[in-house]
C-alpha cells in the first residue's frame, strides 16, 4: 500500500540519448483561448488566499533559509459528497530574493501527509537551486492528513502488527495475522472517520488542488510530484487538463492497474534490486558485512528471525516480515545500502535493533507526521480491489516463481484493504486530453515505481514526454543532474527534453 508500481512486464528501455538540446517551440501552456477543463467541470472556486507568518513551521532546511508563510483554503465539496466543506492547510517557502508575487509551484513529495505543510522548507530545499530560486514553493496537507482534518487511526498495536507480518500470507498463521490487521484497520479508521472514510481519496485531493489554484488567483497550476504525489498530479491533469500550466511527474504509479498486479511488479523489481545490492556489497567501505554470499545471508536472516521465539506474525517483534518490509522500503536508496547491509548483518548475529530503526524511519513511525495511516487510507480508497483469501493465494502463487523471496510478502500487503468499504471514486486510466505538455521522469531500475508502470502512465497522457535515468534509485529529480537540467529547462523556459532521452548513471 505504501509503494508505487504497475504490472509485470519486460523492461523496454529507450535508446541512449544524452540530455542536450530541448525540443524547439514547446512551452508549458496551451494555445487554446478556451482550454479544456475535463470532467471535473469548469474548475473549483475559493476565496483569495491570505498568507500569514506561521511560527510552528521550520524555516531553515539543508542550510538554506526561507521566508515561510501559512494559509488555509476553504473548499466546498460537491453536493453529493459526505465529506463536507473543509479547510485545507498549506504553507509557502520563498528563498532569498523570491518575491511574494513570484510564480508558484505546488510540490507533493511522497505519500499523502509525508511532506506536507510542516515540511515546506525541507521540500523547497530538496528542489534544484534554479527552481527554488525562481518559484515560491507550496506544500499541502491533503484531506485527512496533517492539519486538514487528520484521520490518525493507526494505533500502536496496529503499527506493530504491520511491521511484523508473516513472510508468506498463504501460511495459516500469517494469513490470520493479516486478516486480523485488515479488520482492525477498517474498524479503527471507520470508527474515527465515520461515513467520510471512503471520501478520503485522490479524486477529492485533486479537486482540493484546483481549489488551491483558484485561491491563488491563477488560471493554471504548476506541479511537481514524486511517487504518490506524481500519481496525484496525473489525476489532477486528467480532471482539469486546462488548468495544468506545467507538471513534473517523477516515479508515478499507473492508476489503471489493480493493486495485486502493481504489488507483483514491485516484488519483481525489488528482487532485481536485491541482486544489485548483493553484487555491490563487497565494494562497501570496509567490505561486505554479509559475507561471501550476501543474497544467501539475507535469506538466512529472514528465516532466522522468523523462527525466533516470540516472532509470530503480527506479534510486534522484529521477524522475517520486518526484514522483507525493510528491504522493500530501502532498496530504492542505493546510497543507504551500506547501512542496510550493516543492519542485516547485526540481525543475523541476534541484534535486530538496526532493522527496527530503519523500519521506523522509513515508515515515519519515529516522527510526528503520521503519514502511514494516510497512505493506507488513500491506497485502499483509490482502488476497487478487495481480495478474498483464495484470490490472494492465487496472486501469491503467480508471483512466487519470479520473486521467490519478496513476492509472497509484497502481494500479501494488498490484503490490508480486504475488509475496507467500497471506494467512492476508484482510480482508472488517465488521459489529460489537450493538457499542456507534461514531463514524466523514471529511473530504469526503480524498485518502488517499476519502469513499465511509469512508461504505461506516460503513454496514457496525451501530452506527456518521458525522460529516463539509468539508475536503481526511487525517483530521479533532482538526484540525476541530467534529469534536473531537463526539469529546470521545462519549468523555467517551457522546453522539453528530446523524446527518448536516457540519462547516464
């Protein structure tokens, strides 16, 4: 639920083309005087935004100081929505020299609530210098997150169960723990949110983004999204194609795909990333702590922790499932692989604290953001898939030959939605017909957003140009200088990279 991906399929890489000259005459606006607005209607309405200093938000990040302001956008839901009217909280960060009336870019980085209003300075600092020195950067607490009507329904016991699931959901104990957690999540979140629970989804969030656009007094919106944020950007472009000024979608999922197929693709991609991790381990500083056969050692660690006393599925103690979840969340950060190897080696020696710490950090359990429950809520509400035990078993057996270690566990995570109420607005294909040019970025070996999924999404969007990076990292911007240069050129001058551009490692 916390990851992004698509269906299993062969990797079809574009021909190598080092980024250089941009396609001539391409801008970030449409030429039509009456731009298409899509099924979302003529656009949302909102009162003009009123910025004020916010004392509870950090203004320094990455050694850069920003001028930080906060505001509320009061959104009016459609008459058929049970979610009701709501105040959406936003923040704005301006680097030195960026005026209050500067162009704005809305950044949705990661999962819903992961990098919202409170982290606006960190988000701005994480952009390329050219972008953060030109735009006022805005982050948003999406509906149900942060200070926008948060639904904090992930109890401590449920979090413990989530981080200690069984390694194979077809085994009776693991299946029972997964079913118990799914029921508990549904009960606790439904008890807190009431009938509004199924209304917290990407469709509502896209409408709220357009209300933000209206409050800003802009006819179009410039967006940067990564992971879920990129998928949300695609949904926004599909609902309001005429309101897109520019959009950078970095490592999105394909909303056309069902969760089980997406999970299977992630498992296959992550298994390949694990092979790359094992191959690189001997080159880590000080050598590989996992010995001569790192892959075999990882498998042994999973088994040893799973067989440990008190490590039953869902019991809350670090077990084999904890290791597999950590791998899924950390393999997309090659720079952190040495620390991951050390934690795995310590776990093999009987000290699982390193794995526990990595897991807590990766899931935000050691911080105040509480985004994990929002990721589950949005993930379940955006999908119509509700798997029965038999369907889950079928899906697990289908992926097992391609991803024997990570496949069963990853597909099993789809079962978290098995007891969830039916969605109000499940996602499907996105076209964004007649939208302004959109830039889609993908890392060829991304284990979290498989390349085939990103390519599929880019193919659906009629105005998208895709740029690829030869990397196994999750997300490309601004980590790849080549991708960063392309994004800078696109956002600042409206020029897109040459079709088929493949950035070097």
